[in-house]
C-alpha cells in the first residue's frame, strides 16, 4: 500500500468497488453512496487499490489503520539485524604471534555476529611472492575456521588478496 491513501472527499472517481468494514464485498456503487454508508457507521471510506478498474475502496477507521501500520513498521525495524563488516589487515611477512593476535580480533568479531573482511596487502617486491601471501591467508582461515567460514576462496583485488568470512550460525 502507498503511504498516503485517498480518503473520504479525496476520492474523485464516480464508481468504485466497495468492501465493508467486516470484509464482505458490497459491490460497485457510486462514490457518494459509499461515502454516505461510511458516514452512517462513523467510519472513513479509504481507497486501497486506486489502479484497479473500478478502484477498490474499503470502509474502515482510518486513524486506527494508520496507527496499526506504524506499529507494524516499528516492530519490523526492531527485529531486523544490521550486519556490520569488520576489517582485518595482514601483510605477507607477518609473524606467528601477530597473526594469532589478528585472528583473535577476528574471532571476537565473528562471535558478535559480524562479517570479517580479511585483506592481505602486498607492497613492492612482495607482489612477486604471492604464494607466501596465500599461505598466510590460508593459515589465518584455518585459525578462525571454528567460528567462521569464508564465503569463497581468497581472491586478488589489485595489490591485495581479500576474503570475506561469515560467522557460523
């Protein structure tokens, strides 16, 4: 449904299909007659499907309807989880203790439910030894494998090797 629905006097169509407040079809009638029916019940005539032929209108309490819609949207926002991507940067010549420290940081992120982007940067002559970088990356993935798994194999993006690690469910 669109945000702003046409209600009561805003409905300009001559003939409309009308649905009662209990949900039953009342048929096609003049908009004025439908408006009179809605007024007799102290309710609003709301156009719920303007693109139909003829347009569909429903007799309902529009204020209550808007309130329920806002509650549903608020509940949906509360229940959605935002996925954040944390980044860990490595170098091909990283020592074992430094690698373990970086892996422990990545494990912390994965435990929280965040995705981790591991980037291994090559500079200068290091680009000639991509095999060393691949070993470091595989060692890193092996350390964090019980908390997360890579979405795909490590790939090169320019001067760096990148892999995304998703947390295990």
